[in-house]
C-alpha cells in the first residue's frame, strides 16, 4: 500500500459518523491540505476542521485534539466555486458554493440532514486565507470529475466566478 493510501487509512480510523455510501480510501485520492477554520452556520460561527483532497473538500468537527474527527459533509471539488468576501469587522473570508456545469446549484447533505450549497469560511489571518485560496484554486482547477475520471478542461478561475444567486 502506498503512503497516500496509508495516510487515508489512518485518517479513516480517526473519523466517526461517515456515511455508509462514502468511501474515503480510494485509489488516486490524496490529501492536499488540512486545518482548522471558522464556518458560518445559521448565522453563528463554529470551528470546523477541513481536509482538502485532490477531489473533495471534507468538513469535520475535531474531537479530542486531533485524535478523532466527526464527519459533517464533503463537496466534490469539481462543483466548488468561490470568491473573497468582506465579513464582519474586516475578517478574512471566502464564500464557497456548489454549482453544476449548467449553473444550477449542487446541493450537499450534512450528517444532520440539512441541505446546503453555500458555505462561508472565516480565517484568522489574511495570510491563512491567501494560503487556502491559492491551494483551493489550484485544486479546483485540477479536480477530476470523479475519482476515476481525468481532470476536466481548465475552467476560468474559480475566484472569478459570479456569486451564487441570493
């Protein structure tokens, strides 16, 4: 088993609440970035722990200081669009939304059963936001349509995407 598959297996052993139909460990999937960020949820801010892979962005809640994570949801990167936004008190934020190729919303179901296609991530510093933005932009551009598909034709920059309808 290669090192990428070993890392995925180790992470899988630390995750709870994974849906039965979600296979984290897949050939070709690799972890690109991880870290704690704030997410706006129903008007409040909650800390989430993100795992960005080459094909999905997975939201979790960190438990016991990194010893385990509760799965919340994941988004295939091929559906992610985002742009920088101004947020309360000049916070550093990105608005992400999920969109099919035809521009219709791509809904994401959370473990709590709610459906969403818009996410606001708030970062502690400007440089942290820039790091995530750069990595996310490159990952979205290179994301396969599925774990077994080649990457799509390079789209225009996800940062230049039009904001989702309100």
